[in-house]
C-alpha cells in the first residue's frame, strides 16, 4: 500500500477512535472503508470456518502456547513472548513464526536459529523472528504452515523442546493449541471498534482465548493525576465494557517496563551518561508514538524523530539519512528498538566507530505479584 495512503488511513482510525471531528472528505472516505469492512468480515468468517474444520492438528509430546491479538499493530507480543520464555525456561522452549515481512516464500519451514547459531538474515525470515532469536537464544522456526513447522522442530530437536510458542497465532487454526493468550492494548482496547479496513481490528471474537492480558495498563492514566482507587475502577470498567462475556478473573494487567539503553545492544549505559544528551529516535514499529512516550517517561530527550512504516526493510539510503540528521543537529547518537536493530545491525556494523546506536530494551511485568501468580497457575494447569 502507498505509504501516504497507509498513514492517512491510520490517522483516520485514530481520529474516529478518539471521537474527533472528521472533515467532509474524511467522512466520505470512512464510509467507503466501512463498506469494504463488510466484505472483509465475510471473507474472514469463511477463512476461519474452513481453517477450524481442516486444522487443529496435534503434534505428540509438544505443548503449543499461542500469543496473539485481535488487532493489527503493536500490542507488545514480542516482549510478552520473552517473558514466557523466561518463566518456562529457555532450554525447554522454541518459537514458531509465520515470518511476516521475510522474502522467503513457499510452504517449506526453515530454521532461523538453533539458539546459538543463525542460518539466515532478517530480510529472509522477517524482523521479528530474527529479533526473538537474537534476544532470547532459543530455536526459532519460520514457515507458512505452523503444523509443518512444529513437525520440523520435532525432526531437528526431538523431544528436548517441550513448549512451542506460537507467535501471532490467534487467527491460526492449523495446530491444536494447549493455551491461548490474547493481548489487548489497555490504552485503546478496540480502537474505533471497526474491522479492517475501517479500523485496526482483525476480528472481535475474544471468547476463544484462555486468558486476556491488557498491556500498557499503567498508562491509562498517563494524562491524569488520579488515585489508586480511580485507577482500579478504570481497569474494572475496561474489563466489563469490552469483555462482558469473559471470566473477569482471567483478564490480567501488564506493563512494559523500561530496562535501559544498551550501546549496540551489548553494554548498558548508566542514566547519568545520557540524561542531558539529545538523540535521534527512529523505529519501524506498529506503536511508534508509544515508543517515543516510553523514552520520554524514562528521562530521555527525543530531539529528532524518524518514523518508518512497520516492518520497514532498511536500505543504505536510510543509513545516509540517519547520519545526516545526527550530524546536522549535533546529536549524541541514535535510539531504536531491538526489532529495528535486528535489521540495522547489518548495515551499521562498519560505522560503529562513527555513530553510537543505543537500543532501548523493554521487559514485560504483571501489574501485581498476585496477578503473576494466578497467571502461572492457569498456564501450568
């Protein structure tokens, strides 16, 4: 899709979600999108029905845990997958991915990493699978057919990998899942409540999930100075308003907690080393504004901002643009995400002595210890 058109549609989603007044042209365009939304919903329903009827295959001695969402864009799946690997123990885990954005096509599954070695680059497998392999050090298998990917996993690793974590698997029915986790951004749970292309929802059916996790739950009062009681009431209202038919005890709240800045994703930088410095912030992610806000909340000065489309494949001219901006404004370096670094690292390797690249790491945490204990209980059961 044309970049300008994609940006226009995304802005239209946001304006309609926030009940902002639309121009006459925006209203007409939005009505056209709503018309096509009906066709999308029909096609989606047929595809899902067919997938359920012909899928749900079982791979013996493998527990399949799906992490997905109802919408397009960032809800923090990658960060949560990292949390799962941590609590389940990396030596027992593997990740199965579709490999969105990768150049390799066809039904054949392939290995991105065995947990130590890498067998392809991000442009082949997609940025997220490579980033997960890079940061978690677990086997990552990419393929169009998730069932075949699990068989491939079994052929290469035997029964040493007990858990297969299905990245972005809520709408996929090729495999029978043992545990279904759906992530929803608490700041805007259902957006403007429309499905594609009139809104950012893929679907509205949350009842297939075993648990629902509201991510960024600590940010729902970002612009308000309210009491803890008010915050609790607001969370409760979100749960009952958007998920009235779901077991409320199985809806959890999580936060994306900043870990810090890491120079070239290796050495952590102390707060006093960057507190008064200015940086160029760049990323190609679904929730760019949230990324910028997290940096500002962490005390980092975001002097210049450079946003690319989600899953953007960086080129040499992008690196040249980055250099120009940093030099022109006399900045101390560049800050980006782990996902973006997985691709930029190949282009930036020869410039390490000329430009400082800092990776902002984020970790998932439950809002309270009690919620984490209860979640682990459901997961173990």
